C-alpha cells in the first residue's frame, strides 16, 4: 500500500500534507510505483532549514508525491529501476549525495555541488572541460572511436558525442553534455520577481512558451491567481504555434539529411513564417514576453486575429503539399524506415516522452493526460503509428502539424477577450508559504515540468526545472545502437533535443 | 515527379529584396528604442525599476541595448512618454559604448575598420560558436540560409571548420564549460579574424548576468568587432549587421 499521495497537476499543496516517509519506505514505495508502470516526473534534493531532503513526483494516471530525509549515501534506485538513473546522477552532482551501487555514476553538467561536499565524481573543477573524463570504452582489434564536439559543424548548440564503432557500425554512443550550464536553477531561486519570467523563457529559447507556461502556472497556483478564459486561449495558440514552427523545421531538416533539398528549403522558409506568427502575436519570433503569471501581456485584437487567420489559410495548403511531397517519396521512406529503432520496452525503461516516446508506442501526451489552459476543451488524439524508427518520429510530427493547424484555426474562429497583464510581479510577491506546486505542459519535445517549493515566509526555497530532453537524450543513444554511423545526423535530427534545456 | 513540379510552382520565388527594400515587419515587433529626453524624471526612474534587465540609465536617460531584451516593459509603463520601440531593425554597433543609446545610433557602415570591407566584402566565411545560447539566437542565424534571406547571394556562408572561416559568430553568455572550446575555435581561425557577438547574452550576459557560471559579455574574453543586440536579434538585424559592416 503506497503512502505517496495524489497531488493536482498545476495546483497548490501544503508541504505539511505531503507524506514525509522514512527513507527505506520512500525507496521501496517509489520503486514499486515505477516498476508497475509509473514514470518519474521529478526526483530531486533540496535543503530545508539546514537539513537535506528528497522529493519524488511520480506519474501514473495522476501525479503522486512523497518526500524523505536525504541520507549522505543511500542504496541507489537505478539498479532496480532504470528511470531513476539520470535523476540520481543529478542529485549526486547538485548536492554531493551518493547513490551507492549506481551502475553509471558520472557527472551530468560538470559543476561543483552546492554544499561544497567532497565531489562524488572526483572531478577537479579547475579543469574547465566537461569532456575531461574517461569515456566508456569498447575494446577489440577492429574497434575505433569517433569523437564529435563540443563545437559542431552546424549552427547548433554544443555537446560531446563519443562513438564506439566496429567499421561503420555503432556499438555504443556516449553523450556528454554540460557545456551549456548557466546555473539556471540557482538563478530562479534568487531572482527578483521581475526577472523570474525572463529567466524561465530563456531556459530553452525554442521552448519559450513551454517553459514560460510552466513557470506562470506554478506562480498562479502558489499565489492563488486566476487566469481569464481569453488568456488561456492565447496561451494555447502560442504553444501550438511553437509546436508548428519546430516540427516543420525538423521535418525540413530531416529532408536535408537525406539530401531531398527542395522540401528542406520550403520548410526552412515556412518555419520562419510560423515564427513570424508568434511575432504577430507578441512582437517576438519565439514568443518571448507573451506569457506572464496571471495571463498574457498581449491581447488577440480582432485585426491581429484576422491577419493570423489569413496567414494560416495561406500557409495550410503549402504545408500539406510539402508534407505530401516528403511522405510520398520512396527515397525518403527508404532512408527513414527501419533507421534508428527504439523498441517500446526500451523507450519505457528510459522514460521517453513527447514525439520520441509516442513514436515508440508510449501514448502519453500531457495535453490529454494533464490538460491545462484551453486543452480540457480540445480533443488530442492518440498516436497509433509506433514503429520506433526515424519514420515514426517524422510521422508523429506529420500528424501533430495537422492537428496544431486545426487547433489554431478552431481557436481563432471567434473573438478572444482578455485583460492583458504586465510583468505578473504582484503575484510573485505573494506566494503562499510552505507550499508546493508542480506544473506540466506538453511542449513540442514532450513533457516540460517545473516544481516549486516555498519556505515558511513564502520565498522560493527550491525551483526544479525539467526539460523533456532530460528524458530523451538516452533515447538517441539507444537509437544509435547497431546503426551505421553515417545515420547519426538523421537520427539526431529525428530527436532534435535541447542542450541548454538539459544543461540548465 | 509531378508533385515535385507542382510544389516548385506553388512555392514560387521567395527571396526578399533587402537591402534594396526593407521588408515589412508586423507592428508589434520591437526594434530600435527611441527615447524622449523630455520625459519626466520620476517616470524614467519608474521604468528603470520595472526593467527586468536593469538596462535603463536614469541620469543620462539612455537605454543599454546590450542588456535590453526588447520586452517593451518601459514603453508600456511610460505609454511611450519615455521610450518607444520602433520598427527599425538596423541596430547593430561596432563599439560597445554605442549600445547605450537614446535612439541616435552612429552609422554602422562608417566603422573604424574599413579594411575589413576590402578583405571580406566579396567573400565572408563564418564559423558559428554557440556558447550556452538558448537556441533562439542560433535559430535566427540559421534562418539566414533559408530562401527568404538567402545569405549566400551576398557571398556570405556559415562553414563547418574554423580553419575555413574569416570570422566567428558567438551566441550565448559564454558558460564556464564552453570558454576553452570557444577560445580554441577562435585561435583556429586564421588572422586577420573578426569576432561578432550576437544577442543580449553574448553582449552582457543578458538574463544570466547574475550567474557565476557565465561571462559578463564576450568582450571581457575576446576583442569584439561587431555587436548585434536583441533577444534574439531579428534575422533582418543580423543581416543588416553583416552587410553594413562588411559590404562597401
């Protein structure tokens, strides 16, 4: 019988109501829930009045939470249950708490722990290269290694990839990130109210709305602020525009990687057209400055709504025709199909989310399962094409592009009325003391979640951010197993994960 | 085959005519800030207090475009009495101090390093380095390669190797963990080399400037030749910066 209690997604809970269990029962029960199909949304440490504590938020068909005192070392959970793997490494790195027996205890982002405890990984942080570490090695006469990054050949973020190959075949890919670490969580904990929304929007610029919404909803829950129906519609439109721009960009880039240049260029241009629609809405192509605690900063006036409608009507047939061009090309299908497959069982163990998870048969979509904003009134269908390969990851995007266009057209069909808010700073100055809020939204890469704890004075005690990429990078490593190394760019693009969202 | 041809006709010719004509940008776009010097001092102070980036110089009534993220808080608070963000996207500067502005920017084309125009005016190869950028600046640089902007028609390209590059284009607040890789990339570029800083984070640390993990501006690490402000800079801002700085 579990003592974890259900908590509302996007709602406020008194910290006193969250069970504080002895460590052993916390461990046993968390393992039990996840072994029975539960997923880890958050598992993090925090310091409260001089003592260290752990908190877990797990997901079944609802959210379950419990906490415990954090021992200095403890028998790891990962060995019994893989989805805890990266979370335990993160806790070890952030607070110097050692999970004994962890099968792959290495640093996540390469920084000193907050408590100045002896480093769990024996790193010397005067050496400022996160790649300064003994990579996993495969031994044998024919084995060779390929090292890529941190600076990549394109205009993209930095990270290191280490391939162990036999001939052209990849036996193992190890991904080491951390180059982008900016100290986001520490900043969020100490930020002035006027800075908090800006920081949230810059966690990952391509997921500005996803992270912005998680921040705003958490503050709204903690400050008991209501958002009007119009603002919820505008936020939903913005999140779908973000999804459209990114999915279309990804589909174009996938074409580039299989040398089908015409649709790559069409979608490159059309992606920009969708970014411009975010600019139409709020003056910024990535939606920065739109979402604030309490609502949105820009109303959807009828003239803006009309322009939006006209543009979407103009773009929709172009998008459909390019999609048809891509998916009817036998050369594209020949390259996409069967490439970089991730089995449903592996996806489940790794805890994949978003299009990558759905492509491998994990139907979860936060828009349907934990609907926020206007999503309770919308129908989000389940994905049925789950072959787990590049084709499936492209096909999920194909479906979602169609759905997002439909959603936006439906929402801008009638007048939207909202009272714009400015900085939302008032709400931020009145957070409920000793409370906890967890928010989830389906960003274009999958489940984005923020967890916020307040102390007894209503200050932010711990601000935990989780980008979907935190779950999905290992999915890319898994996809590359036994795949030709020349298919890495294609697979990488089919996941298109965030470096800065992971590195924080 | 028929689908390919049909699509090609539907797509048509999409490249903008910039710099001959300025493309229209939607009205809510916030470009160059222009300041009214007659604004009431209390109003200026109120704007400075509300500015999430602390980008307003109250005494001189100026705004620091290096820190500014163009959120428009000051414009809305002062109802345009102190600041208005115009639709002008041509806001890059060759000197950091020029970023502190009242809206009167020196002509970028007249910068002090005119020999760069002779060297790189007909062919300019760029190596982009993201040093903890949030992927917004990166995306709006990447978009320059798409048909609408078509950077290659000016003889400008992004290249894969710093050995092939004339300049590095840096985005992001330069995290501690990226500093060495950035410096190594810079050193790999043959001299004379140009350094271009893109985005508020790169110019001053931006929203992350309070973190010990990042630099307070690329110019504290490398000599910067061209400063392109914005969060992120509009692709047309990037394009203008490159053309005005390098073309005759």
